[in-house]
C-alpha cells in the first residue's frame, strides 16, 4: 500500500510505503519501454445492443489503421479542426476522437456536456469545424429541433460530415445536405474491427442508404453457411447474407477478455463473421439489413429493421423509429413499430393510421408494421445505439438482460 501525504508530508505508517520517499529516489528522466506491434494496448467493451458486452482486445498496431483510415474515410487533412462527438469511453471516441486526430496532427475539439442542439451548432460555428464525425441518433435529434435552428448559424467551414454507430437513414442524408449544406457520409465498423473498414468516401458520390465500399486493403464479402456450416460467398449480386471480412487488418481485435471460445466463434473458413446482415450490389457497394439478432421472420419474409425504420422516418411527423418482431399465431412474427414524433405533432389515432398507411404504401403489406406505438423516447446505449432487444423484452415481459450500457442507467 502506497500512502500519499498532504502537501508533500511523508508518511510513516507501519506496513506501508511513502509515495514522496519513492518519488525522491527516482530520476526525472524516463525512457518509454519498447512495445511490439502485437502487444495489447486497448480494451473496448461492445455496446451491448444484442446481449452482454464483450471486452474486445486491441494491439498497438491498431494506431496505424486509425491514422490511415481517418484520412481515407473522414478526409482528415493537415490543419483541419476536427470534432468527434463520441464519448471517449467508447471505441469511436478513443479511436477517432483521440488517436486518429493526434496521429494526423489535426486540432481536435472536445465537448463534455450532454447533447443540446443549439450548443452543438454553436460549436460547429465558433470552432470553425472542418470535419465532423457524429452518430445517426445525433443527426435525428437535430432533425427534431427543426431546420430553422440550424439556419441561425454559419456552418460554412464544414467540409466533411460522417456518421457511425448505426446505419444512417436515407432521410438523414438528405436532411444534412439540405440543412447543413453538406451530406453526411455513412461508414461501417465495429468494436471488434477497431477502425472503419467500409465507407462512403469524399472521392465518391454518396450512395444514399449504403454503408459504402471497403477501404484499401480490406476484403469484404456477403456470405452464407451451407448445410455443413461451411462459409461461402453468396452466389448472386443483391443476395442477403452475413457481412464478412478477411482477417489481417491492423486494428483487428485479438480476443475477447476471458472468453476465448466466444472469440473463436467469430472466425470460420478464413473469414471474420460480423453478425450483421447485408447485401452487395454489382458495383461493390454494401447495404445494411440489420443485426442477425434483430431480423424479423414474418410469413417466410426476413425483414431488416433498418428498411422499415427508414421508411417510417420519411413521414414528416416521425423523428425516430425502432421496430421489433412480436409473436403472431399465423405469420410467426409481425412487425411492431415504436416512433418518436417531431415537436408539435399530436399522437392521435388519425396520425397513427396515416403513418401506418404511409409505411404500407412504401413497403408493402408483408413488411409494413402491423402495430404502431408512439413513445416519448427510445431506449439506447450510452454510445447512441437503439436497444431493440430491450424494447422487445419489455413488450413481451421477458428478462431485460444486461443493462450496464443503457443510457441513463438501468432504470
């Protein structure tokens, strides 16, 4: 036990060590010990949207990928003023809120307070932010605040806006283009990948609704498992399957803390299996469907929450949406939607029927929600991801599971 006395006072408690005595015996110079590229450096826990958080272990070599991927996917350049809104306790906040800007030598902006639309716009204006990296939840909350607020501020310094955490709804891309003057670029990665692997980059036109194309050096594919469990690429362009990445990129996680078997299950036949369902088009752009655990199986259809939620958000009364599958004696499951309305919209029966009718026209009767509930807010993790599993557990009276990452605590 080391005891630190007040104002430099030395301690003589039997069985303890005095801090100031130790310090007096040390040199003022210290040579940092060398570390190998594959030495463990970072431990990031997953956000817990589909279950208990897992501790993903990353190595020193990950910083190389933070450096180059920030240039490619976020368009970071020398002299930029960069703001990543993610909490530094989460993988995005560490990888791209701290390491990437420091490695690239750009000015980084940090705001420790909770989200408040007017203050965020003021930061963008007053700090003359060039590159802004945020989350779909934040963009949707700005949308709720209305375009009039944004137009009170000078956002002309913004050169590039990117989003991560959940898929970016097409409506949000269109809104940022119209209101902020620049469209938000979606990209994809996970706590396990340690860095951005797939992105809409500045050099390409944005494919609205797509997560983008793989960055240089990244091999991605959509795969399925055969009857024996072997992994194969899908046969047809546009066919649904699991998004897989060929291992070997610098920021790839090297294990789950104390869970080796769980780690090994992520790899099969030379691929890292992400647990995300996606499609790939003929030009190599990837399109997110949903987490495998969130996909709704209804009357033979596999329904991805993202498609339904994006259609709901297109209605001018809907600010946010989340959908789950609820049991049905005939279809197996049907889609139930939870929506948050824009300010000033009343949640009456006429509006609910109008929103459901919009979804039915947009999606067709097999995919559109059969039920819709207006709520004040949606449960989300502290990193901004909607916790659909918690919505489902509460709806069906099931155990809520691990709530350690729930925004605002486990209440």
